[in-house]
C-alpha cells in the first residue's frame, strides 16, 4: 500500500540533537551524582526512546507496518518520554539553581526531579484508567423542520476510534455491545476510524463490520484517515466494511414515507495533503438535497459547522477534538479550547445545532481526564431548535453521572457537563 512519507530537513536533526543532548544530559548528570549505574540506565532509556524517533524522521515515516508489539513497546514509550522529558529536565535545572543558593545543588535537584517524575507518572496512570472508562451520553435534539414520522428516532454516534493492531479487542467489543444495546435507528461513525495506516482498516472492520441499524450505518472521513493515505483507506473501507461511506454527498433516510437527508462532508486534511477527493466541498455535499428539506450533517472537523449552519443544516455531529483528552467541563474548557472556536460539547446558532463528541478512542497515548470515551445517543424531536442533555451512564461498574438541562443562545455554547 502507499506509504505516507515526508522529508525532514537536516536542521531538524541538528536542533533535536541539541535539545536531547541538553535534556538527557541534565538528567544523566543528576543520576550520576546518585550512582554511576543510574547514569548508565538513564542513557539506556534515552537511547531507547530517542533513536526510534530519528529513524522515523530519517525514513519519512515507518518503512514497515508497525505491529501491535512495536506500537506498544517502541512507539508508546517514545511518546511518554517526549511528553515527560522537558518537564523532568526543566525541574532538574530549577532544582540546581535553587539548590546552589543553599550549597547543595545536586541533592535538591534530584528531589525536584523525583517529585515531578512521580506526579507525571501518577497523572499518566489516572489518564490510562480514564481512557478505559466508556460512557453512553444521552442527548435530545429538537429540530423545527423534522417530519413527525422521525419524532423519537434515535442516532448512535461514535467517533475518533483510532483503531490499530494495538487497540484492545475487549474494549472494542464493549463499544459494539453498548451500541447494540441501544438499538438505534441510525448509526454514524464521524471519522478517524483508524489510527495510522491503511492496514489498520482490517482491525477496524473486525470489530465494527457487523453493525446494523434500520436506517443504515454511515461513515465519513477524518483527518487521520486522510493522513494514512486516503486512496488506500477508502478502498479498504469500501471492501471490508458494509457501511455507506458518505464523501461530500447526501443520502435520503426514509421512515413511514417521510424523508430526512443525511449529509457527509470531506475533511480539511484533504486540502493539507492535496488529497482532493477527501477535501470538504459543502456545496457539493448539499447539492442533491431539495431546498428546505431537513438535513443532518456529519462533519469530522467542527470547523465546518458555520458553513453548514449558514446553509440551513439542522443538526451537525462532529468529533476530531477529543476534548483535548483533558478537560474541565464545569468550566467549559479543554486542552483543545485555546485552539478552536468550537472545541467540546454542544452549540447553537439560530436553528442549527452542533454536537462535538469527545470520541470513543484516543490518539497517541491512552490518556483521558475529564473527557471520558463516549458512545453518543441522540433522540430526535420535532420542535423549536434546542438540545437537551439527558446525562451519561457508564458502561460497566462505574456509577451513573448526573446531568443538567441545556440552555441556548445565538451561536452559544451548550455545555455537556461531566463532573
């Protein structure tokens, strides 16, 4: 299959070399003051978590298909190390400066490093446990032009699964069982079905190809599906997954003689990677829909919602942001919030609604705090545009999560709160 590739310029290697020499040098020096063996162990960890990164950059990507073991025991430690390294090295430098003022720079610096490393380790443990927590989020969306025949119809949305060979099969079975238990009329998968490579589609299909619903199962493209090589990913999805792929097109959903249109967009990553077929084209997406007809849109990236709202789309279901995988919903804030106008939860502009799910998987590291993995269950109602939060309940032994009602203003954020 076509391998995604790039070329890192020489200056990148030079800058990274200086950065890693400084950071790991500080840590190794402090370790040596405690024990030469500790210094050797530090250098070994540095090599184990740094050399693969340089190999990745040198090859313009992995030149082979990363197996489950490789992703778990090479890529994941690499990612953990890159996250922790600047904080641990920085704490060492700070400790040396403070310790120098009292005449014991290395002793104090080691304590700084130990405390910071311990806190980071605890945070990652909490985040890992959070990434295994799966909830069903109940929402009720009222749409002014919804046909009476669709009042009470239900949609299950899953998104951002990022499935690969390393993804827990047991966890994926939990997601499937949660969907099937809800018995929805419609199932939609709003992008990022896979993590990194076209070969990952086989693992996605093994878990989700059996999904069925009376009104159908639909999938759209996400940015990771594009980055993995969209031509190959699309071919594999169409061959292995008996769901309808909507790519800048719409499909009429019929129930008791009434019709609601389901539209699926492309993704902006198609523009970035020059994959024109995968790029969004809102005009094309809506071109086959009769004027004034009720429309529900699937758009992986919520940045497309304003354009959809302007064209009268009643409800848009999105993902992409993961809520930063770290959020404080009581404050309406997540790690994604500083970078996006619409980052988490529900929003309303006029008669147009948007819901951004935190997704059911994770990207990079198995880490979620305040943004539990979610299967979204939307009940459609006929009435003035509004979205009501009916609460979350955990799949498994976790306790039920309280909920609150949703209020709305023009282009306002409608918070889906998680304690």
